[in-house]
C-alpha cells in the first residue's frame, strides 16, 4: 500500500485500565511517532453495554447527570444518565438503575425486582429537554416486562379489584387492565433507540424467563410462573395498544397491522431482552431495537471519516470468539470495510484467546495483544502498564505497516 496519511482510531475501553478515548490518544501518539505528517481522528467506541455512557459523554463533550432513583429492590440508589444537551439526547444504561450487581446474590429473585428507576431516569431526562434516547438494556436484575418503568412514566396497571398493581416481577400476574391515558405527555415527542444485541422472543423456551431468569435467581418453578404471567400480560398489552396509540407514535395505526389487529410485539427478535424491556419499549413507547454498535456509530456520524481512511485502528481489553460475534471492534471493522474496502484495519487488545482468530474473517486484518512479558492480571491492568504496552505495540505494528 502507499504511505498511509489518514487514520481513524476507534478503540473500545480496556476495562479497568484505560477508557475508550484514552486508548485512542495513546494510539494517536504511536501514529505520529511513525507517521509524523499523518492525520488521525479519534472516535469513542462502545456497543451499548457497560461503558457506553462514559465513552460517548467523554468523546462528544457531554455531561453526566447524577440523581437518586428507585433501585431494583425498591430502595433509593444513586444513578445517572448521560446528557448531550445540544443534541437533546440522553444516553442511559439501564444497569445504572436496575442492574444485577445492585442486588446481593443472596437476595436475587426476579419476582422481587423492578425497572421503576429506569422510568425515573427517562422522565428526568425528558424534563431536561431530551427527546432522543439511546438506552442500553443489558445486565438487568429484572423480569417485570417493563411494568415498573411504565408505571414510573405514568401508565396505570390495574388488578381485578380495580386497585393499582405493584411494580415488581411478581406483580405482572395481577394485571387485568392497562390504562395508558395518563402517560407523561412529553413521551409522544420522544424517540427511543434501544441497544439490543440479543434476539430472544418474550416468552417460551427461548424467552426472557427461561433463558435469563435463572441467572437472576429464578428457580424452575419461578421461571414457569413468570413465563405464564408475561404471556398474559403481553396479550393484554397488545390488545390495549390496538385501541390506543403507543407513546412514541402519532396514531394507533402505527401500532397495528393493516388489518387493524395488534402487532405481535412479543415475537419480535429482542422482545425478551432485559426481562421483557425489549417488548415494553417497542410496544408501549414505539422504540426501535437495534444492535448497540450500530446505534453508537450512527450517533457519532463516523461513516464519512471511514470512507476517507487509509487505516482504521480499533481494539478492546480481551479479544476472543465473542468479539467476532458482533462486539464493538468487529462492528466498526465491518462498517469500515463497507465504507472503504481498501482501508486496512488493525486491532490491539490486552489479551487474545485462540478463538480470537475468528475476527480475521470479520473485517479485522490483523490483531496484536499488547503484553510483552508474563505478569499478573493486576499488574497487566495497571493504567501505566497498559499505556506503555499499548504505545509500544502500536508503534511496532505501525513500523511494519510503514515498511509495507
């Protein structure tokens, strides 16, 4: 290849060591060591999961808004969301309000957890002027099909005796009527893009209760009970939505098929994500379920830079067979190949398993682990060691590229 002059850097964070932007700046230094006259543009990178708020807020000069919300066990917990005020955009990780790590192992039971705090985050951001929402829904402790979140947003879920149902997973089975007329009016002005990288339907053997319930503390008996309750809840929700517009839509027609019957939101790929939050967002709020990496890259507007790039440099802390299944480095690599098939894509990682070789079939031309000697994990993850090792490895790989 000719001497590269235009580099795009989009590194995922090396969790516990350096952030996405920090990793990018380290690589930028190596580029200018080898190609002093080259132009390098750094973009933050994340896939909608843990670290997305921090990466995008740092990379796009936003701010973190801290607040107290109702946690998964119904107690007040500190939480936050990312605010891009000029774009009227909020970036939320649902795990900051209802994440599994918030629940001690001895107390894990999805019958007793709620997404109410996520609804509080959404409402607070909307009151700050946000109308576009990017929400990562991974890592939940919940299986309430969005009951808690929607209650916080103003929906009324009623029991047979006319009283309001509760807000936890166990309360889903009590709902016999859904009233959406009291939803916060601002929601009709909001657009929800949901970072969803799983394809599970809402119920059944591949649904949220069966697949993800056990890791949240559900016994087989609880799984069966929740699955039955959620089937009934979803049917009731779809019938209700067929008579009234979803919050994020302008008319009821958008929530129904051509024949006027409700769409089967429960069968959508990803409806079972985060204990049924995928269903709740798509059915009640008109949300779009999209792979997380695509949401992030669309927000960044990275395509023009990729079209002009000679070299894309990406990476993450651990590269393995899971990377090839759509994690952030492969997501950006494939996007780069579509935008500019001539661009070379290099990746750097803290460590690589034998399965990492699969990334070579998914857009990454070559990858390089950065460790130079045997050390403990704690030593390897120290910020100064990661910085030195990444700078050295990137420099050596780029020197080889210069010879080519």
